[in-house]
């Protein structure tokens, strides 16, 4: 049984990795754009947050761009499922002996590699070129792992619920901008209007930003609190995605 599981999951991983490599544009943009914006905007953030402590500007710009463009990377995760639906091949996958969790894992692993690569590249870029302060590599690893798992689960949920690629684009374009802005990725929460600060905890970006700040500063308690919230969101999103892909779609209504 374990051998059969590994074979089916491995086949799905190879297929989805091939699809990603054939269309490298979305992956490349999610890797390159945050680096460009960090390089251009870093002096502005350092000057604006000079009174908030040493390294505050660097932490803000690196964490903010990382959270923003990792949320845009939801398109990569969601499209992996939505493309199968639009090709009308998802029902064929469901008709195979593969369990729903095997299908999701096979879709998630290549996207996981992209998200982890993005996190590593952006954080290394900030550390090497701009002196990003990292108190504990272990805590930062926890923050990265928690946020990546959350993104995977939310992305799979969106891919399972969206009716078309244009609808999915609305989720990660408009939704991504709103949630990252409310989360304090572009502007520190202390500089935002009162109503925005009140709504900020509704955004996953808020908890991700606080998680990265806590990891970079070595605040274990705050990191664990943020991780619990993000993992709860991941669990709910993953459950919805798993439930939805086992139900099929009415082809006269969707896609």
C-alpha cells in the first residue's frame, strides 16, 4: 500500500513539476519583483522608520515584500488545481485509485518548492545586501514553514472554489493587495488609519508580518501565537479544499 501511495504521488509530482517548468513566467515574476522593489524602496523605508530602532526599515521592507509576493504566489497553487478542472481532467484523476489527499499532495509539493525557494531567495537577498538582522535561524525557519503551509492550503482552497481563471485572478490580485495592505506589508500599522488597524487582524498578512518580525527579533512567544493562528487558517482551508475536490463540479454551471 505504501509503495502504491508513493508511486501515485510521485507521478502527480512529476506531472505538476513539468507543467510549472513549461510555464516559468509566474514563478520568475514572484521571485524577481520583490527583489527589485526591495532594492529600490529600501532607502525610503530606512529613512521613514529611522526612529523605530536600528534595522526597523530593513525588516519592514523585506518582510513586507516577502508577504505581499508570496500571497500573489497563490496563483501558482490555485492554478495547479483549476487548470485540471478547466481541462476536464480532474474527474479522471478522481476516478483513479488515488485518494483525495494524494491528489492534493501531488499538486502541493511542486508549489511548496516554489514558495520555499521564494522565501529563501528574498530573505537571503535582504540579509546579504541590506544587512537584515536575524536573531535565530531556527525561529525564522518556523515562521517560513508556517506561512508556506498556510499559503498552500489557502491556494488549494481557492483553486477548488474558483469558477474560472479570471475569478481566481480577482482573488489573488485584488484580494492579495487588500489583505497585504491591511496586514501592514506596505505601510507599518502604526502609520495606518484607525479603521485599518482595527481590521488588520482579519488579514492573514497581519499574522505573517508579525510572525516574521517576531522570528527576526527572537520573540518566541509572539511567534508561537502567530503560528497557531496561521495553522488554524491552514487547517480550515485545507479541509474545505479536500471536501470540495471529492464532490465534483456541475459542468453546466462551472467552467
